[in-house]
């Protein structure tokens, strides 16, 4: 994610669950559900415009709650090496 605007704590930002890229199947779904109610499992990424956030696609992530009323603008880019295939039903 390349941030085109400054993103502070009130702007939502991207929320990630550290270490979740190592989880599979049912464990990942369970942790994702827990993270929705227990914010101690998550980290909110805030940064100035021009910053880039790199993470494994399998990291549980989402959008934080926007409380500022400001727009968050960013560019999303992804890469899958040819030796890997997208997840089932995620083409």
C-alpha cells in the first residue's frame, strides 16, 4: 500500500494481525474473528503520505475505523511470483 495522504490514528489506517501470515485454514479464520473484538491482537498502521506498507497477502488485514471524516487515499499493488498460485476462489 502506498499512502497518498497522511494517515493518523483517527484516519483509520490499515489494521494488521502480526504473525497471522503463518496461520492456515481454521486457525486463520478463528484469529480473524477474535481480532474483530479484541483489538490487542491488532496493530494500526499510521504514516505520512508517501509511505509504503509491505506485507504478505496472507497477513490478516483490514481497514481501521475512520473517525476523522477525512478521505484516505492509497494505491494497492500486489505481486504473485509465477511459482505460486492465488488462493482458492481468490483469482
